[in-house]
């Protein structure tokens, strides 16, 4: 309530200062008008060759005092109005700066995963079509990789959720340090992460992923599925292809990378004759 009342108080103070300034201007105008009438009366008496009134010095002295007081009042109120305007301006600037900072924080929260500091899934869904359009325009390959920490639930159950959170946070930090400025790393959900690698084909992406494995904290392993954009599919189809390759990697024993379109063939049992 106090924060909401401050703008109203500032506006009320400005209104009072403006009213005081108007009153001071009116007082000065009245003082000058009285002086003009006094001077006209004495000028008329002089023109008529009448002797100056005996109270003339006192009246002139009172007029000077009245004029000085009115000017002093006008000066004081003007300075107060200027000071008030400056104070209100400073307050408004600080208020706007605080609101901009708050909006920036809210925007960051909307696009950033709170635990790891990576892009969140919402921001990934916004950025991936942009990266596809850039890859089409510049004519380079673009590869997406899905990474999933192996047996993460078992790790959580054994060491606790705080240790699980620390693993996610530390893994994200260690992986991000190895990426190029143009690469994107997002937390897709839970223990699953998404890599977007511009100007990188599937084999280069697999090599990049192998460099990330020894950096994963707590000697944890992860499975990875890789898919390279074919120049036609949309973002959802590309993510789905990488996710299916990840599923194959996990079903094939985990701690490995599978490239979409190059999945290992599982032999079927022969039927007895």
C-alpha cells in the first residue's frame, strides 16, 4: 500500500507547489498594480502643482517592502517548484528503471531454466525455427542432439533430490563451457537436454558429444540421439527424430550415441522349421 501511495503523494505535492506558485505570481502582480496606482497618484499631484502628501515617503517605503516581499515569495516558491519537479523526475526515473529491471527479470525467467540457467523448453521452441531458417538461408547443415542422463531416478533415490539437482546444474555448466558461441543448450525437461548445433553434421555432432562424456560430474553417463535436418522437416519433426534416436540408444544399453537413420539393427529370432 505504501508503494502505491507514493505516486499519489508526489502528484499531490506537485499540485500544491503549482498552486503556491500561482498564488505567488498573483501576489507579485497585485503588488506591482498597487505601486502603479501609487505612482500615478503622485504623478497626478505633481502635474497639478499640488504639494506632495506628507505620507508619501512612508507609502513609497511600504510599496518597496511589499514589492520585495512579493518577489521573495515568488523566488522561494519557484525554487521549491523546481526542487519538487526535480525530485519527482528522479523518483519517476528510478521507478521506471526498477520496472524495466523487473520486466527483464520476468523475461529471463520466462526463457531460462531456473535450476541450470540454460534455455528452457519454451525458449528452445522459439529459437529452433529461427536456427532452421538461418541454416536454410546460409546453406549449412544443422544438427540436433537429445541427451539424457542414465539412471537418473536411481541416482535421485539413492543420494537425494538435492544431489540430483546439483548433478543437473553441474552437468549443464560443464557441457556449456565446451560449446561454441553459436551452439544452443537447453533443458528439455527432467534429466533430458537438447543441443542445437549449427554448421555441424551428424558425425561432427557425435564427436562433440563424445567430448562431453568425460566432463559429466559424479562419473555419470548419458545416452544421446542425434538427427541432422534434411532441409524440409519442421522443428517438431527434427526433435522427434532425435528423440527416437535417443530412445534407441537407451534400449541398446545406454551410455552411447545413436544417429537417426543409422540405428543398429536388432536381429529377429529365426523361426524353427
